[in-house]
């Protein structure tokens, strides 16, 4: 079984960026930097849900 490496575009999609954002960045940055940028980002939707849950849980104790 062969495992393939994801493309920079797939990495950006997994992190919640739009195709338009990826295309803009890919015009100026090499593939290695695109991987690094995706890896250094956070998924905003996931962070939002985590913070929302934390706030809801702490409101019970106030």
C-alpha cells in the first residue's frame, strides 16, 4: 500500500482556507513555504467551537 503526500492546496483546504486564498499565495510563495504556512495556522471554525464550549462551561460556575 502506497501512501501519498497531500498537496499544498489540500493542506490549505484542511486548515479552512479558500481556494482563492491558496491561489493568491501560490503566486508568490514556493511549495515548501505553502506547507509551512498551512502548518502554522489554526482552523478558525474549530477554535471558535472550542472557545464557545469553554465559555458555556464556565458560565455555569459564575
